[in-house]
C-alpha cells in the first residue's frame, strides 16, 4: 500500500472548532483526530493529529475542505 505524509500547520488551523472540524469529519478512513491541549478546561484549545497515517489513501478530501490550507498530504520522495 502506498504511504502518504500528512502534515498539519497549526498556525493556519487557528480555530478548528469554528470550522466544525471538517477535515476529521470528511476523512473516509478516520485517519485524523484531535485532542485538547488542556484537559482541565472545558474550552481547551485543540490540536489535530494524523492518528493513523498508514490508513491514508491519498484521496485529498481533507485538503480540499480545509479553507486555510492547513493540511498537506504528499507521497514520500
Ligand atoms: S479543516 Fe482545516 S481549519 Fe478545519 S480543523 Fe481541519 S485543519 Fe483545521
Ligand atoms: S487524504 Fe483522504 S484518507 Fe488521507 S487523511 Fe485526508 S481525507 Fe483522510
């Protein structure tokens, strides 16, 4: 299976909750996830991660739905 590199620029993804976490909801293979950075706060900021990058099929749907262009999916060189 082809492997893909998934990177997320959290400086561009400034308010994931405001975009309704579109990338996570769009990914057909549930590759992406998020976690709170401060579990003591209900309104904690969140960080996105590629939890299961080996499952990625390179469909680019997450890239397409991300308006600030925070996600890059590429094949290793
Ligand atoms: S779609 Fe883009 S802006 Fe929205 S949570 Fe995902 S990476 Fe962040
Ligand atoms: S490229 Fe497709 S399979 Fe890979 S993380 Fe994005 S939406 Fe999921």
